[in-house]
């Protein structure tokens, strides 16, 4: 985990029109989060069992640990060298907010339109504009498949595509408070984490993510791969 780098590198020459639109979306949601009128909604009461929709910004929680999928402008010091993705415990941290959109290569979904179990989506990190991504590089702690954040302003490649797998069945609305799995289509592996894979001073001396959990892609669907959405800024359909 040596040679951690804070970065603002650009990932490629992506289409400017879509990039500008995505930047405006991220700014709008950020303003909603930081204004006095919008706070991070807890999925209880009126928000419980709520259908999740396109362009909503969600906090994705690892079921068994209670940690949240997160990223920051810190690059992996090994493997791909791309922006790191980990799991963090802080519930109010906006670094663990992800905007949900349609997968790379698919038509843009309408803001507020329901996302279904079985849909393939792209998850863009709210603060940095990079997409949840995986590929053949090894993760720094456990040597499994690395997960990173890649692209610019929501544009990326097929390595950003994740299928929502719901134990309740495909073709049903994706909802808050209902556990699900995220299947990486390019490699056929599932997004996972574990409290046993924590960054510490011993395994990652002086690195900036001590106390956070490693997030990887694993070959099997198991408890370590269960996630749930309980908080977010939910975009309603017109």
C-alpha cells in the first residue's frame, strides 16, 4: 500500500456534452445535500421500502459490517493505480454517495424512472465523478480482484457495468432496505467486503485509509457480498 497519491488526473478525452450534464447533476445533488432544505434521508417511515430511481444519489451499505461503499481522491499505490474504493463507517460522510445511472453503452435513463432488479447500472461517485469499476488487477490486502473508481464525470467503459441481483427475484423494483448483490459483468464477480480485511498501521503503514475496509470483487455470491440502500437523495419521477 506504499506511495499513496492524492490525484486530480483526468482519465481520458470523454464526450464533453455528457460530461457537462453529469457535472451539473452532481452539483445539484451536492447542493441538495448541503442546503438546509435537504438532509440525507433515512429510509424509514415514509421512505421505507422506497423504489430506487435513476439519477438518485445513494449511500450503499455493506450488510454484515455496516460500513458504506466509499471513495476519495486517493489512488491505489499498487495494482492499477486508479482511484481507491473502500468501505467506511462514517454515516454522514458524502464521500460514500453514489449517483445511479444506466450502464456504459446503454441509453441514458430518465431521471426518476424506476430501476429494476436485474438492470445493469453505472454507479458514479458524487464527489469525484468517477465510476465504480473493476478489472483484472489484484487488490492490495487479500490479492483478490481490485475494485477502483475510473472515468470522468460519469463517462467510462464496460468495466463500470454492474448488474443488480436481488434475492427476491429479477424484474421487480429495486428498493431501499432490501439486500442485493452487485455483479460485475465484465468479470462475473461480485462486489464484497469484510471486517477481516481492514487497513491498519501494520498492513498499510501511514496510508490515508487506515480503519477502512478493503472492497474487492469475488467469484461467489455469499453474505460478504450483500449490500443495502438505507439513505440517499431520492429523485422522484415526474
